[in-house]
C-alpha cells in the first residue's frame, strides 16, 4: 500500500514536471522568436494575442492538425522511433534535475525534484547521449541523402564533444565529491564552482551548443546547404518534436545542469541574498539568463565547417577539459 | 602581356584574439545593440508606405485633358477621341518595346468618318515584369505607371487591366500626385506633408 502511494505520488509529480516542461518549451519558442526578431530589428510574432502571446498555442494547434506524411521508402520503425528517441530522453533528464531544497507547505513535505539519485549527473549525461541517437536514426531511416548527411555530421560532431563534456564535468564532481546534483549544489555554499572551473565552463558552453545544435555548431541541419538536415523528410508533429526537443527542452535542461554545476544552483546571486526571492525562483532566474545567453550566441554567430568543429573538439576542448582537471586537483590539494 | 596578379595575405588572428574569442564578443556586442534598437518593419496591412512618384506600379492611361504633348496634337486629327477619354492613339509602340509583347491585347478600328479608334487595350499583368519600357516608348505620354502595387487577385482574369480602369487610375494618380516634383525618393516628413497617408484598399 505504501509502495502504491509512492508510485501514484511520483506519477503525479512526473506528470506535473512533464506538462510544465511542455508549456515552458512552448513559450520558450515564443521567447526565441521574439529575441531573434529584435536582434534582426523586426518585432517577431505580433498578431496572435497581445504582442503574439498566444502564438505558441496557435503553432501547437497547427502542428498537431497537419497532415502527417510518411515517405514510401523509409525504414518505418526507425522513422517513427527517431522522433521519440530525440524527444523522450531530453525530457527524461528532468528526472534528476533538482529545482530547490525540499520545503513544507500545509504540513506536507514537497521535494521539488523527482528523484535524488546518487548518480544523477551520470544519468543526465547518458540520456543526453541517447537523445543523439534520435538524430542519427532520423538521418538513417529517412532514406534520403540530405538527412543522411545531417545525421552523419551530428554523429561526427557529437563523438568529439561528448568526450570533452564528460571530462569537463569531472571538475565540479571532484570538488563536490558526489554525482548527486543536489549535493553538488549544497557543496557550493561558500563559493560557486565557476571559480576554479572556468575552463570547464567554457568547454561546457561549447558542448551544450554542439549537443543542442545551436548555431556555431548547427551543421546537422544547416538549412542553407542541407535543406533541413535530418528533419527533411519529417512532417507534422513528428517534425515538431525535433526542434522542440533539441532547441528548447535540451537547451533548457542542459542550462539547468550547467547552473547547478557552476553557478550554485538555487543559491542567490552574490550580494543579492537579502532579496525576498524564493530558492526555486533564483534557480529559474539563473537558468533563464543562461538560456538567453545561448540564444544570444545562436542569433549572432555564423556556422563552423564540420572539419573546424571536430578539430576544435579534439584539439582545443579536450585539452582544456583535461587542463581543468589538473587545475582543480591542484586547487583541492592547496585549499582542501 | 601577362595578367598582373596581386596576392593578398589573409589577416591572421592574433593569439590574444584567438584565446579570448574577441571576434565572438564583438559580434555579440553588435547583436545586443541591434536588440535594443527600434524595429524598422512596416506593419503592412495596417500601415502602408507611399512609394516615390517614379515607382513602377500598375499601368494607367492618361486621358485627353488639354495637357498633351505636341505629338498628340499632330495625331489628334486622325483619331476619334473625346475629352476625358484615353489619349491612346493605337500606335503599338508599347507592344514593340515590351520584352513580353504578348501580354498586350490592343485592337483598333476605323470609324465611319475614317478616323481611328482604339476599342481594346488589355494588359495581362501576370506576364508583366514592370520594366517600364512601354511607358518610355509611348509617343503621346498616355501609358504611365502609377504608385499602386497591390495587384493581387482571386483569379487570373482579375489581373488583366482594361482601358476603362486604366483611365480612371491615371486620373486618380494625377490628382493625387500630379504636382509633385520628380524625385527618386522623398523623406518621410515631406512625404506626409505633401500627400499624407493614402488608403488605397
């Protein structure tokens, strides 16, 4: 009976998280479109609702009611699987992301996270890697040359950056002595991990951009050369899931993990601790700022060539991540 | 003589620029500067800009109103044109000048007293590239191009313009913008002072 209660409680909580993420992602699309518009001196969506505020809902209705074409010669199983494969792991990372300390309302203790695994970071990395298979499967299953090239490019990019990302995350783990994201935040009471881990932060920023396919690394869809990359053959909601997963949910969740690792999670910004802002709001403010930074980079920079990207992954990012491990090790020896 | 070739070195990044991503930061400075600027778009169906007077929009026929060039006075004797009708003399010069001549459908006839009358002047604007050669070829300053650019229609027949609506369009155009100095573009202040906001549709 106790087990059943826990299961129901967790199911409800997961549902709230997933629905929240869906709505959040929908409005992140609006945020991105507004930002991109104003960067290019145009207003973005303007007419659906006040200042385009209802545009995401109109878009969702449009995408859901569109005809869903499946080309004749595709590998049907992989073709259907690929869009889910890109989307589900991206949202699964939410399971281990804590949004704050447990707090009590009306005598019920509420934990603003689904689970506090002691290998949370490893699980997040693993799900992040699985969601790449969605893109590669989409490229393979479409039985068409542009998606194929896009998928292979994504694979080439990701082989390099997953390695660098893994090494870059070693620094905060060494300092916190734990893989649990909640304990990593608690270890940053006095000082954020950005201080000795600045090199790792640079590497992580580049890896997040590469993993979510944002501009300097968007070779896998490269709309000017590859039509639409791996999504060329997709239509309707199967098409909609890819950008939703990659550009919004993955970017948001990876921003959250970056904030947890380097910017002290839900701890207030320095010198602003006296403000009456609850913990999880601090967390969302930081994640929002980081997300806006990624948008800013996306709408500024042109695209790297594939060879430049892989060269940078192996020749710059990997040595930087390793150097960061050395620096952190020396730091731990000196300061304890 | 051999062609002289000058080789130019590609400017290399300095180490400082390479390590600190200086050019990334410069670019991001530009985007954030643009982000806080005012948008430069026109909310089109709600807000319409007036094109300059030399704009090459939908064609029109000037009417016989006493302001004709001398060439018309010569030809007038042979034509059956009343006051307020199109001053087209049916010379087919516009069709000769046109890169896509089949878009014109001009028919003339001889009246009983031996005069020439233009009974049909159609232009299929689907084929028109709005180059303006027809207006330059017109010897009597009849065929002109106006500032009207909303030419969309629900069916193909709607894009064919005829002599009657062309004369109306020219009268409208001349009353609106006849007194305007012939300039390529006019700044906003002067433009709004001259003819204000026009509602065409």
